[in-house]
């Protein structure tokens, strides 16, 4: 069962999601973080919940980087089901991971946060995490997610909350939620939500991965492969025409951000 740890976490979950998503709690490395390889790498710490670990999103980004012959992505993910940034701050594992240092970016993600309470929490804890992140010379990045399928009127609020948080900490915005909306304009039939109405399908995670890859590496997502082999052994395959559409949506979301 998807685990909700306290009242703060409950603000960012949906009852339907609670019934469907399996428990995951803890952290996992994307590579041997103790290795002293002379090869330049991009080192990223992901802090979030099931919207980060569903479909192993960090490994999708890592596979994109490998396919594009970019600096290898070395990552660690501290992810707990249902966690807000407040929960992460209080639990402490993510702060310890930041303090260990060596990161280029720290990606922060909580639930949709479209409500005034959710926005306030996102801003407050983004500021607290930013202080710790800057101490080790890294840059914060805000992974903009999306509302549940039954609250699609909240897309604009989600976008606003994450945009404000990124501005507040002078961090990098990863506008995955905006890319979802653009993708639906290109093809309204795209299945980006899983049956629970909150978590992404593989297609939804692929699109989020395109956006995050493009922002972290400052590189176009156009031409990235539709077939990916993740380090876990999982294989992802998106139909080529759909992959091109998703790459177009990611590009448009990033271009819109640059103009704002």
C-alpha cells in the first residue's frame, strides 16, 4: 500500500492513489557514488515521492544522457511514498544526503501543491532546502508535476506554485506538468495518467524525463531514442511517432519557459 506518513503528506495524495500504488520508501543510488572515476559526470540528488520513483524516472534520464553521449548521470534518489518536502525535511535522510556533498543539482519534488496551503509549504521548504543545497555548491531544481486527473483545473495552479518556488530560490525549473498540457494539445488521446488518475504511465514518465534531461544538460530532447534500456534491466519502448510528439511537447515547454 502507498504509505502516508503524517498530516503534511496527506495534503498531497489522493485516496485512489493510496489504494493502488505499492509501498516504496528509502533511497537508491544510480551508480556507485563512492567511485573515483576520472570521467566527468553530472551528479544529481532526487528528493521526492512516488511521482519521482514511478517508472524509475531518474534512470530514464540517465538512459537519455547515455544515448546522447553526454556526461554520465550519477544519481541518488531519496524517495518516500506520499512525502512532501516538509516530511523530507523532518525525516532527515535527504538533508544528510545533501550534506554529503558532491552534487551538481538537487531536484525537489512534492505533490501538485496547487492549493494555497500546498503552495505555502512548497515555498517554505524549498527555501529551507535551498540553504542546505547552496552550502555544498549545488543548484536546486524544482520538478513541476501535475494535478490528479479529477482536478485538471488545477494545472495552472500547479505550474504557478513550482514556478514561484524556482524563482524564490533562484533555481532551475523542470516544467514537466506544462509539457503534459502541451502534449495533450498535440494529441488529446495521449495516455499520460495511469489508471489511478495521478501517477504517470511510462509515456508520462518518458515525457517528464525529456524535460528534466533537457534542462539539466541544456540540450535539445529532439532525436532522443524511443527505446531505452534502464540499468535495472527494464526496457522502455515508445512508438516512434509518439516519441517525436513527446519530444516536440518537451521542446515547446522549455521554449515557453525561456520566453517567460
